């Protein structure tokens, strides 16, 4: 039986935790992204921090491909989330050089260096019924 798109995305997140560890624990939730006062359009995902946890929110309505791409994109934010940025109130950090390098690593590992297959071996901790 195949995984749901959310289960597959969580499997990839589990793989990312091992191969591209973040500076703080990362939790992932799926829900539509609210349009905040700084945004003029909706987002597919956001990365933010509360306390010692980085939260990645991914729009659960996305199709599988977009959901996975969003997870890779947001993971690069989590990987490069520096302390200064943690103290700011903004919920969506810049796409600077550091982010771009992290994203490039994650993207290449997943798409070009076997990550897609590697990640399929990751066991999900919990599985929910649809
Ligand atoms: Zn971003």
C-alpha cells in the first residue's frame, strides 16, 4: 500500500533530519497558510520558531509534488535558521546566499544523488488513517 502525500512528505522530513540536521528540533504540521499582514499572496509553506522548536507549516491541500518541493524549500530555512533570525518577529526569512546553498544541497541530494530512494527506507513513527 502506498503512503498518503502527507505520509510521504513526513518520510522525506525524517530523512532530512538524518542527512541534513537542523540547528534546533523541527516539527512539521499541515494546514493552509494564513495570509499575515506582511504578505500579499498566499504561501505554500512557512518556517518559524517558537521557543526551542522550529515549526514548518505546509499547506496540506498541495499536490504531492508541490508538497515535497515545499518541504525541501522550508527545510533549507530550518537548516540555516541563525540565532539572530530567531529573535526577529518575521515568519518568513530571506532567501539569501546561505539559504540558497542549503537548498541547493538538499535539492541535489534528493533529486540527483539518490535521496528520493534513500528517503523511501525511512520508517514513519506513526501512521494515521485518512
Ligand atoms: Zn522561503
